[in-house]
C-alpha cells in the first residue's frame, strides 16, 4: 500500500486508471461528434475537475477554449451557513458560445445549479454538463447532465480529483474511503 | 416578462425612474409622447397641441371615424401589452394602472415625493424660482388628474390601485429601479404559478407568509439560500384523490418550489410508513399533472447532505456537498 493509500485508508479500487482512461476516451469521442463545427468552451470546476478536465479536453478533437471557475463559502452576517460566491470567474467571453461545464462528481446538483445560474447570466448559446461521476439517486436539481463517466451510489470516494480534506486528489484512480464525520 | 405601469407626481423623478428602468430591462417607455407619435397615424400640429393641452380633446372623434382618441389610446396600449409576450414593457403615465387594472401580470407603481422635493426638482429642471415652480406644479397636477378622470372616470391619486408606492424624498433613482426590478421578477414567478393553478386545478398559497413546520425545512431553506437558489415555500397544493362527489380526499403541498429549475421538493423526516404514503402521492402528482418535476428529499438524503456540508463547509474552497 502506498503512502497516499495509507493516509486515505482506501478500502477498494472503485474505478482503475485503465477504466477511467477508456471511459474518458469514449466521452471525448462523443463530445467531438456532438460539437463538430460548433464553437465550444469547456469550463472546469476548481479543484475537483482538475485531472478529468485535463484528460477530457485532450480527448476532444476540436479547437475548444478551456477555462476554469471556482467558488467558495464566505461568512455572512445575516446567516449561519454563509453564502456561496464565485472566487475565480471565467476569463473567456462565452456570450453566444456553447458551454460544457466539467465536474468531478454530481450528487444533489446544488453546487452545479449554482454555477449554471452564474454562467447563464453571461448569455451563452447553451450550457451542458459533463461529470466524471454521477449519483442519480441523490440528484435533486433539474440540471442538464448530458455526459457522465460512471454512476455511483452514496459511497465516500477519493482520487482522480476527489479529495478528503484536500488530500487524495492526486491518487490516479478512484477509491472508496471510510465515511468521515 | 414584466408589464410595469408607472404613475408619477410631477417633479417626483418618475420619468427618470422609467427611463433608467427601461435601460436596465432593455425596453422602451410607452409614454404620452410615444402614444401621440405612434398611435393616431398622421395628425396635424394643431391637433397634436390640443391632445397635449386638453384632456377633454381625447373625447373627440378622429376625422372620418366614430372612435375617439381615448378609445384608440386604450385599444393600442392593451394590444401592445397583449402582444408583448416575453418582452418587458413600461407604461409611463396615461393612467396605465387604471387601464391595465385587470391585467394579471401588470405591476402598478406610483412615484411620489414631498412638495418641497418636487418644487426643488422642477425649479432645478426648468431653472425657475420655487414660486414659479409651485405654479407649474399646480397646473401640471391638475391636468394630470383631469386626464385620468376624463378618459377613464377614475382618480389617479387613490393608493389602492397601486402595488408599490415609492417616495423619492429619501430613495435614489437607482434604488427605486432595483426595487421595481426585484418585485417584477418575483411577481412574474407568482403570476405564472397562479396561471398554472387555473390550468391544472391546483390551489394557490403564495400570499401566505413563510412559516416552516419544522427545523429540517428551515435548515433546507438556509442551504438553498447559501447556494443563492431562489425558493418559494409551499406555493401550491396538488389534489390527488377525489370522492364520488368531486370533493378532494387526498392532496399534497410540496414544501419547496424552485422556480429557476421548475422543481418541487418535498422533505420528509418521517418514519417509513408515512414515507410510503408520500411516495404514493408523488406518483399520483406525476400521473395527474404531467410535466411537473417533483422529488422527495428523504431523511437519509438530508442528513447526508448536512454531513457533507458540515465536513466541507467553512472558509476554504471545498464548500461543496458534491464530494
């Protein structure tokens, strides 16, 4: 067991490097076909999509523009939970462009809904979503998930961008980790 | 889409508010000037002067027609509003609140200010003394009131015809515009929901104040606020079972409606036997009201969501439940 695996207390491999690589290639091919002849901007969500965005965009054989968006919870005097705000906005003008938002994982879809709401204000032609992992049983929001790598359940995962307390993103595969309280 | 009528006292900055609002919404202001230039075809300068000067003249018929200028004014504005579909429209003056009082989507705004503010605004605008401004105001107020009374037989100053009255003594033009925009946006959501109630036979509760039934609902509302996701609490009831006489025997009022996502969410913290009944109701809603997006947030889902938020929340950039 590697240092990283020991730190994360990985329980089992959920998706291996090879499986991920093959699925990303399929997704890239599909996106290449769907957006042929269109102006596509691919936007990765910081930080979880880092590795997936990197591999996926290289599997898309189109002149895509790539950008990233980040958000954070900031304290708010009027609420206990604080409010979510964009901390790194996109730099590319997406007005009238086709936008593909790339996520590492979508569970309830609340964060994705927040990002879509913000991007919609920039008047793109359309927005679709590509997530490496999707939990359809937990999905609450009606969001346009057009592409996804794998379906997951409620298990706690790390690797390939997914972290626990900032650790585990650089694990080259997706592993199950114990549920943390 | 917003249909906004603005009635204003002279010198209250109502015209400036209408212009700024039109600019923000990307639309034009339908004013008396616009009406005179566009509604009556070609009119000679003499007629134009009389329409500008005299409310009574609106009661005269157009040359070669049995219809009065007032008839055409009313018809043209109503046609514009009906044809506006998804466009925003601002009607400035001309008794718009009276004219469109039965139009369900219209918002009626009145802009007022104290006499001192109005006198100062008029004096500054026309570079005249406050005594002269007082005379201008006196004439203008009288004419304005007379126009609405003559054309529609109503009193434009009665407050009950307005949804919002703004006093520019202490509010800036920008503040007024922001308030109107926010109200128009929410009102539009409410009107669309009400219209769907009429179409689908569901019941409207949107005028009730939000009173959560339990802490879970309150917590969930806080989570939605955190993500800046707009919600309405229990906006409507869906009847799902009726007896032989048509009386409703079973209904469900989903806890939250998220207008942006056209989605109803029903939270449940109950034990399994009640959840089964809720599941049945959900299934019936989907069968009886096709196209309605409705989902249950189970106790387990909610606890999981809160756990993940607690774990990943805080001040770092990992504040997401999606991991």
